[in-house]
C-alpha cells in the first residue's frame, strides 16, 4: 500500500469527478490520502471530504500564499488547535515560506509560519512545511522554534537545497518527494532523494499539480503516486514493494492520529 501524504482533493480540478479520482487511487494501490488545508476559510470543504471517506484524512492550515489574507485571528494557533480536535485532522499546515512568488508579504508569512508551529507543538500533530526559495529563513525558524519545544514535521514536495534537507533530518523531520523527481531537470532533487535516510522518506502527489512522467502535462491525481514511488524505488535501489512498505510505515509513525487500513 502507498500513502499519498499530500494532495488537494478540495480543489475545483476534482469537483466533478472526485469519487472517480478516489476510486482510481485505490485501484493503483494508494490506500490512504491526506487532503491538505490551504485556507482556514475553506477548511469546511477539506474536512467534509475527509469525513466522507474512511481512507482520507486532512490537515488545517494557511498556505504561505494566503498568509496575508487568512487573518491572524482566523489562522492563529488557538484557532488552528481548536479545528484540529476533529479525529480526521492529523496535521497542521501547509505552512511555511514562499519567496519565489511572494504572493503574501514576507512578514505575514513569517508570522503565520510561527503560529502554525505553535499549534503543532500544542496539539502534538505534525507540521506540513512548504519552502520555496527560502532555505535560510526556513532553517532559522524551524531551528529556533524547535529549541522552544519539540514538534514533528515533514518538508513537503522537497525541491530545496542540501543544507535544508540535512537540517530537517537533524531535527528528526521527514522529507517528502513528489513527481518533480521524475522531471528531466531535477537531478539536484534526485541526489537528495538518494541520500535521505530510509526512515525519513515520504511520497506525495501534490495533486492536482506536478504530475510525474509519464503523466506530465496532465492534471495530477493520487493514482499517479505509483509512478513517483516506482521511480524513487529504482533511484534508491529498492523494490517498489519495499519502498511502499517503508514510506507507509514512516507515514503512520509521523501522523499518529491516522489509522492504517485493515489488511
């Protein structure tokens, strides 16, 4: 069984065929999915999808792109922690820093990032971290906040540099790889994927984005995780079955509220 640790099933891309997409995932061996919160204002939709399906969980959080609009009151640590009480909510985020697009003021991103970390620490739930072109500040904040109290985290859709990967592993965090691994110009990401300790690996689609080869250019969906996982297994000299077993075990170790499907 594979676990898609990060997808966006509430996005309009899936609205008209969500049940088919979920069925395709199961047929491809994807037994569990996590649909990720990107705006507290849209959380009801995310939670509804998770609540309606036994094998789907969700998170609550504010994507860095939305950090300037979701509001400190609506997406502060107290609010996030309160929403995370639901049994289907297994993580906090996604949160982090995106200096590539700068869709939100950096000051707002930094404040939101720290608020999410506080919520993760208080709830004991894993933090889902987005970091793009912000390696230095991401390392700084994660390290500073970890000194205040431990928390678990995953660096989602990893495309950053080796320094951030090493810092994350040193803090005990997990690193998740997406279909980007299969892209022709992603050799630097592949080098990191080869080196990450096996017990810190996760896989994801980030669907509807970043469809892997041979589906590149199409709308991504959780079923396509099988292509990314097979590629990562070959990259690391593992069988697809061993890679699936390892990443699934890692997932349930990090996301402790999620329940593994019955065999």
